[in-house]
C-alpha cells in the first residue's frame, strides 16, 4: 500500500535549491489523484524528516532521506545529510486511518466528485435534471469548489435510455475507483432487469462504502435496496412503485407522501423531477441556501420543494370507491373537516355498522377511514398555509386538529417539516 516518488534532484518543488542546512521532506500538499481510495501525497519542504499533521487528522506519514541508490533501506532514525552529498527526498504516501466513509476526503480538497450510475432503459430526466443542478452550481461557488460529474455504467460507451435516447458513459463501473463524494443511481423501467445483475449490485454496494453519501432518483431506489443500502432506513420512490418497494423489501420503511427522504448518508427521491429537488437540497447542504436558490432561479424552478412536499393529493392517492354511500362519505369529509369524523360518525352516514364500514372502506379505497380523514385534513392545512396568512393555531382548529401542537406533530411525522417551515417554502399569500 505504501508507494514512493523520488525527485530527480535535491531542491524545492519548483526546482530551486533547498535552503542551506535544510533537507527536503514530505509535509502538507494537496491530493494528487482522486482515484486512490486510501492514499494521499502531500509535498512541501521542512528541516525535519517527520511531518507534523493537525491533531484532527489521523494519518501516518514518514519521509526519509536516502542516497541515490534505490536499494538503500530507510533506517529506523533518519540520518543527517552528509556534507557535500546530494540528498534526495523519498516521499512516502500517507496511509489513511480514517473510516471508509471519509477515506479520500481531504480537508484541502474542495471539489466534489459526483458519479451517476446508468443502465439500459433508464429515465433520461432522472439523470439530466440532477446533473444540470450540479453543473449550474459551478457558477455560484468559488472556482474549484463545485462538482466534478461523471457517468458510469456496466460498460463504457453508449447506453440506451428509455424512449430511444442514447447517453455516453465515460467509464465502466470496474474503472470507476477511488473516493467518491456523491453516488447517484437513476431510475427507469430497466430497474427490473438490472437488480438481478449481481456484478453491478456488488459494485454498487462496494462503491457506497467509499462515498460520503448515496442517492437514488425514482426507481433507482430498488438498486439501493437490492444492495442492502436501505435496510432499516426510510426511503421513497415514484408513487406508482412505492407499494412494490415495500413489498419486495420489507426491511425498508417506505414513505410515499414525500418527494425525497434524507436518512443519514442515504438519500432517495420520488419520480423524475423530484430528483432535481433532491440535488438542490444536496447543493444547499454543501454550499448553503443562497447557492441552491440561485441554481433554482437559473433552472426556472418555481420553488425548491422540501422533502415533505406530497407527491400527489389525497383524492389521487385513494382509489375511487364503487359504492355510492362511500363516495358520499368522502365528499362529506372534505366539506366538514373540522367536525367529528370518527369511524362511528362516518359509518352512520354510510348506514353501515362500524366494523363493516371499516372493512369495506379500506377494501375500496386502500386507506383506513382514520388515515383518509387525516390526509384530507393535512391537505386542507397545507392549502391554508400556502394561500393565507392565517395563524397556525387557527388553521389547526379549522382543519380538525384542535391545537397547533397536534398539527405540528402530524406535519413532522407525515411530511418531515413543521407547519412554519412548510409555509416558508410554499406560501403564496400576499
């Protein structure tokens, strides 16, 4: 794992002679190559043969003097240079003692390496949208502090996307080594086939270990789940695939009401354009809200939606019941959200027993009566937060939650944001 680089002659990095009485050795410099997962080179010149590292950097480093003969082994204690000799510095690579999650991330290296994984029949917008977000960020950050974006696939070259558009992958996954900042798996109809590609899934699992964060867009979540990266985590995918994700991967907590979910170092997003919201949130995490808002304006996005924004309305989420009494109950709930909407009251309106009403309502709508009522109330509260300046206390009462504290808990649990945060992002009042 240790390698060395020999300078052709004694002196400083730019070829000038070293100061009298001093010998060139290795101390701080920048990362030389991003493709070495656990090794760095740093270069400078000092009068001591042992480098001095900041206390928060747990790395080993040694630089020893040798004569020009390569067979000379470094002694336990570096010798002093002989008078008149032409010493040469042997710079030994730093060996990282950091955990895998941070290996390769030097505090002096500011450009972030983003790798997109594509495969046959992927969704073009899952790639193009987030790719453009990271690309636009270059305009709003200091030079060298933006993103270096790559596209990889099982094989380098042309990759056919869904609907006949081909995209060129610059390298294969086998050639994509070294530390990563962000690894993004795109979605598309091809996910059903590619999840059975054991070689690709194995690479994804290994690559995630050398990335600061891992993300998926749309049904790319199925590849993360197949690699075991979503086990015990909350996640989301396209609304039409949420049920399949929950069924195929019971260890994953699927949250279909959100457009993206950030759980530790793993990010997942809903369908297509939600990938742009996810990328904007990453830019905000990396560079702050001003940069992410500037990128959103350049891309003519109406607003940067937080992860708690719902993918669809309650009426679209629930199946339309075939029985007329149940349709009447749904309409009545919408018009009386502040009233008593217990199962007993709803069952009486449908002229059914509570037990039969609960069974039939769930069978025909896919939701329990209580879940349906709560989602209708949340939708009404969101509308009032977006379009009025009514106080949160008043909105809680008007939507049947009773108290602001109850509304706050429901928002945090379901949408991942507080009512105040939601209003800040979405308010159109005034």
